[in-house]
């Protein structure tokens, strides 16, 4: 779901463990970067059990990425994909904190 205009748009995400970022693109060829979520900014990743995402196309596959600045609502293509993405993002964000010690 968009940040300013609350409509649903298709985005392609790229998890980069070395750069410690989760980048998202307008196109699947990764030519138009739309935004970057830095691991150190991620506070929480959770299933949208309260259904707080307005008019989600698939509420049961919607999860949230909470950062210092924004709450991202993401819809996965399947339940398995949602679990994998949530695990990977949480692991990446937690992995970042290990570098701080």
C-alpha cells in the first residue's frame, strides 16, 4: 500500500543481506527503484491480524513492516511466501543488531 496515497500497487522486493536493505521497485526488472527500507530502521514485522490495512486485496496474506518512520503493508502471493518473507526480514533485521555489539 502506498505511503502518501493509500492505494494498492504491485511492487517487487529485493532483500540484500550485504547492504542490509530491503529495496522495492516499480517493475520486476528492478530498473525503477521506488524505495529502500534499512534493516536498522525495522522495529517489527508482524501479520496484520487486526486487518488494519485498508481494503487489502487479500487480508489473510497481508503483513506489516514497522519502521521508525512508516508502517508498510505488504500482501504476499501465498501463505508460504508470506511466512518466508516475514522470517527473512526479521532474521535480517535481527542480524543487523548483532553487528552493533
